[in-house]
C-alpha cells in the first residue's frame, strides 16, 4: 500500500515540478537582499527624502535573482506541459531527476548571491547618501555580485534546455 | 588644450573678465602657488575681494530661500524636468531694472519663511509636552500640587519591563498609610500615582528605587493634566491657523517666481565675477592671469585679448603636463560621454574612451532588453522628452543615450522576434483562436540559445580586442612600441591561435600561433624584473590567460538578460491569458499587460543599463583606461534658471 502511494507520487513529473520549485527559491535571496537594501535606503531617505529615487534604483538590483529563478521555473513548467493546453506530461524518473538537478544552480546561487548583493546594495546606498553623484559606481559594485547569479542562470537554462523529453 | 598667459592694464580688467565670462571657454587657474614664491610675491598681490563676494552670497542665499519657500508651498505645477528658459540679454537687463523691488519681495518671503520655522518650533515644543501629559489624562489632581500638610504626592513611572502589580503589593504590604494608583501604561512605562503620609515617605522611596522609579517632571504647569491638554490643543489650533495664513501669503507671491529666478541668476553672475578676481594677480597698474582653453577656441580668445590690448602668450602643454579635461564628441557618440563621466574623467594624458565604446554600449543594451515594442516605447518617450524639454548636462546626455539605446533595442527585438514577448501569439490564440507567430528576422534565442551564447562571446572578444588595441596605441604614443608588441601583439597571437585551435577552423595554424604566443609571453612577460623575477614574471603574465577567459565568459550576460526579458514578458502574457477569451479574459489581459510589462520594462531597462556599464567599466576600461583627470571648468555664466541669449552669438 505504502509503496503504491509512493510510486504514485514520487514519479518523474513530481521531480520536475520539485525542480521548478527549487529554482523559484532563488526568490529567497532576492527577498533578503532587497530587504537589507531597503533598510539602508529608509535610513538614508530619512535624512534626505530627495535621495528616494537613487536609493530605489540600488534597492531594485538584488531583485533580479528572484526573476532568474522565476525564469527557470517557468521554462521547466512550460517544458513539462504544466503551462499551456497540453497538460502535464508523464516523465520518467531519470528525466525528472535531470530537471531537478538542472534547477539547483540558480536556486542555490540565487539565494546566496541575492543576500550578498543586498549587502553590497546597502553599502552603495550609504555611498549615495554621502556622494549622490557617484551612484554609478555603487551600481557597478552591486552588479559585480550579480555576475554569479547570471552564470548560474545560464547553466540552469542550458541544462534544462538540453534535457530531452 | 592650450595654455594662456596674459597681462593687461587695470582699466580693461573688469570689461575683459565680463567678456571672458560671456565667451565661457577659458579656465582661469588658481594662483595660490605663485604667491608662495618670493619672486612673484615681491611683485604682485592677489585681487581678492571677499567682502563683495560675501555680500552677493548673502543675497543669493536669501533669493534661494525665497525660491525654496515658493517651491515648497506653491500651487504651481512643477515641470517633470527643470530646464533653463532662454531670455535675451535685453529682456534680462530690462526685468532687473526693478531689482530693488524684487529684492524687497524676497525679504517678505524671508520673513514668511522665518515665521513658519518659528511656528514649527513652537508646535514641536507643545506637541512634546502634550505627549508627556497624555498618560496622566486620568489623573485629576492639579499637577503643581506636590504635598499637603500631612501627605506627599509621588508621581512617576517605572519601566514597562517591571511588574506594577508586584510593586503595588510590596508598597501596600509595607504600610497602610498610602494609596497606590496605576494611572496608565504604555510600551515604555507604567505611570503611577502614590499618596502617602510624610511619615512613610522614606520607606516607599526605598521600594520604588528597586523598581527603577522615575519621578515625572511637569515644569511649571498648573491645573489638571486634562485641562492642560485642552489648553495645548487650543494653542496648536491657533498655530495651525497662523500657518495657513502664512502659507497663503507665500502663495500670494507666486507671481514673483520668475523675477526671483532672474535676480538669482543676476546675483550669481555678479558673485562669480567678484570671485574670479581672487585668481588674478595685480600690480598698481596691471593684472596677470593664466589658464587653459580648448584649442578650437584659439581664434576667439586671441581676438578678445587683442581687442583689450593685453600682452599674451599661448603655448601647447608640455609632454606629460597635466591639463584640465574636456571631452569632445560628435552628436552620435557625445551622449555616451555620460557613461565615461559616471566612471571618471580620463587622465589628460590618456584617451577618451567614449567614441570607441559608444556603439558597443548601444548594442549590448539592445541585446539585453531585446524587445522591439520596449525599444519603440523607449525611443518614442525619450524623443518626446527631448523635444519638449531642452535638457542640458548629464540629464540631457542620458536621455539622448537612451534614445539611441531604444533604437538599438528595437533592432535587436526585430532580429529576435520579441514584441512584448510573445504577446501577439498569445492574444491571437486566446481571443481569436488563431495561430499567429511573428517570425524572428534572425533567430529566436529561446530556440537556439547556444548560437546566441557564441555570438555574445564573439562580440565580447571583439570588444576586449579593441580595448587591448587602445592599450597598444597608448604604449606607442608614449614612446614604448616594444611594450605594445610584447604585451598586446603576443596576446593577440595567443588568443587568436587558441580560438582557431579550439573552434577547429584551422587547428594547425592555431596550434603554432598559440605556441608562439605563449612562449613569447613566457619569455617577455618578466622583462621589467630582475634575476629570478624574469622567469616568474613570465609565468604570472601567462597566467593572465584566466583573466581573458573570465572576461569573455562575462559577456554571457548578454544572452542571460536577453532571455530574462523575453521569458518574463511571456510569463506576463500567459498570466493575462489564464481567464481565456470573453470580457473577463480581455480585462485580465489588459491588467496583466499594463502592470506586467511596465514592471518588466523598468526592471530590465535598469538591468541592461547597469550591465552594459559593467561590461564597459570592468572588461573594456580595465584593459587600457586611465582615469583621474580634472574636469575643464571654464569661467562662464553659471546661471541656473535662465540662459542668456546674445544677438552676436
């Protein structure tokens, strides 16, 4: 009985959906990052409300990891037929496992890079509070972190794209 | 840049300075250093006039304050961008005939502003004391009553961390000659009133001390707390009324805004003309100045100095001499100066990178945003803004740059077949049951990502090679041609060889090129070192190959961010189509479309901007760019609100 239930549930399609979920977890990193940056931004704006726009730009930068996670999750969902009319495909366990494995780079890197980028963005906001004209430098420092999220996105994408269903 | 030294007669000084300001092409240098030299010091002194500068500054401050008050409380709609209004010299001078009246009006506004500040201060004070009284609202004895003949009244609070019930028990257990009332409690304190006979006062004080008791301070307030609160509320209402009257007064002055702006600019011109005098050296009869101007302005500067009968010399900068930096670019690449300036101006002996990366910037931006519809939106909106507002400086440059980037985005969008992502396909399928696909002019990145990845790397390779070529050019210009051969040429051979070898185009040539390049770098890399350093230097130079690898890989973001735009757009479209056809479907689609695509265009335009910058700053500038130049700051009319037009210009 138990094995029957297990077989019903833990099949290839389930693993693929689990993969999509893991990819979407990259949003954790963005949430943390945007949160950290937002705290710094509020502090700066309390002193000088005119800096709202600049601080907002920097705060938005760690938000991209969540988007990358969403992107991979979306591609997986589309690939396995969860979106669109065709309905969920029946995947073999290896197929599901491949997709699950492919989702890990963006899921994991997204979490940590989003957090780290949030800290860099917060420091950039501090920079803007003292020298608003140097915002571009703060943005570039923050974007340096994002490189690794971009690389993870790329790897996840190429892997998901490469899995034959 | 050319260096100018001029000496003239004192009688023409004021006139000359005024015309130099109008001309606005000469940066007059600071003479602090010369005054330190004894030979100069014996001859000249500075023409500084702090008194009049200070007077003008005072007036400027007052005018600025008046304008700020109008800005803050005025009812006029503020324009999206601040631009300088053009005005003819005659009109400018004409409006300022009534200068004294305008000055008087600024004083009225100063009075209003001060009054507002004063009201604010009183209000803050009243509100603070109101805050202190609120917890005691329920306590109805007069606050000034501290004791009677037999009884002491103790008012105060204990921290909210303490337990007031325990305190009460302890107090009541100790003595019966008292009452204990918990008046109020908030997140910070519990407010307590104790009435006790004088005999037990000391005992109670001891217990209270253990609870961190703080006596309440009411200053010289009299009457009950609630009566005081009512009084404060009345006063606050009066202040509010007065404030409204003052603001009304300020709003009544709004018609004067333009005059204030003219006055501000007039004063700034006067102040700057007074201030520049500290950069002139004078004797009894003559004055001396030196400075820099762009070579293109030579004729005008010479004509002016000749007209004023000054003695002058003009020379080219010496080799290695630092000069102020002015970026000169045409109308196509000029807007991209914004990116160079955001990084840092180039060293005066270096090179302005703008014309070299401008086209790459536009291409990278377009590839990352890569949606024809977004591109059109960007192009049209920036075009309209540029048409409506005469933007100057950084804002103008950025706006024009985004205009070009929008065109590039449109082109890439058409090449990749993105029009609001796959909106047309989705709409056709959801509402019309049709199968419409706008084919990509080149290819759809989602279908063949590897192709785009390779293309990104090739583009990146070209970009990096250009950066290296510029480094080589600088070496040659600097008289070190061998550096260009060893540090750039050998790398070219090695890198091109590796590409040929790995791509399998012509493995044989590739192999030999790689070997020649690698050995060459190994041998020459440590040529500036001594002894063992010659060998390790070569090795560490060759190790630099990892840098080139990661540089090229960095361009994969062109693919990744391009995909992000497309996929998010299709997520939005899919969400919009979830309700199917019919009215609800249309409504959902419109909502999803307007919110989703606005969000997508905003976040991805920001991403494209930042990452295009990064590719220039890190991968491209890293190869050759030397920053740290001082900006060219000519003596000119630095007006803020108006641009003075002259017929003869």
